[in-house]
């Protein structure tokens, strides 16, 4: 139990710092850096928890992408900023970079079976990220209104 909480906090902190740094490179406005990092950290924590429960990377990536997309829509509505400002840095930890790297490594090693295997895995992960984002973004914008920004 204690180890799980420690791993959860460590994963949150590491993803927060990574996304914060990427948001700086992405030229996000200074006042939006922390919300960008929180969005991605929440997505990674959902990925981490679902992965721990199901041990299926595709399902975990889907739920992580849905979380990031939902958080970015909520922040977009409440902070009057474009949702892509929060979505692009937030989705970064879920991108299947390892599978793409392994695909290129297998291409160079001339291993056709491993190339196909890793490419299919990368396409599956990229596909579920896209589907998760599309599902959330197809919902009406007012769905994500936690409170009206004009009432602040």
C-alpha cells in the first residue's frame, strides 16, 4: 500500500515536470504552464492506475487519452483558452515513442516480423489516443462547464 502511494506520487511528479518543461518548449503562456502540466499528470496517473489493474497498454492508453481530453476541455472552458493548448502537452506521455523506436530499430536490423509487430502496436496506441480524443471532443462544449468563467 505504502509502495503504491509512493509510486503514484513519483509518477505524478515526474510527468508533471516533463509536461511543464514541454509546455515551455511549446511556448504555452506562462499562466497556463501549471494547468498544462496538471492535465498531463492526471492523464498519466489514470494510465498508471488502469495499467496496474488491467495490465493492458491499449486500454490504459485509451483511458489516459480520455482523461487528458476531458481535462483539456474543462480547462479550455474555465480558463477561456484553446483546448489544444492543454491537449498537446498533456497527451505527450501517452505517445507510443518506445514502439516507434523499436519499429525503426527492427527495420534497421532487417527483422520483418518484429517490425510488423511493433508497428501494429504503435498504430493501435496512436489509434486509441485519437479515438479517446474524438469521443471527448464530440461532446457539446457546455458539458465541460464546471462553473461559468464569467462568474469569477
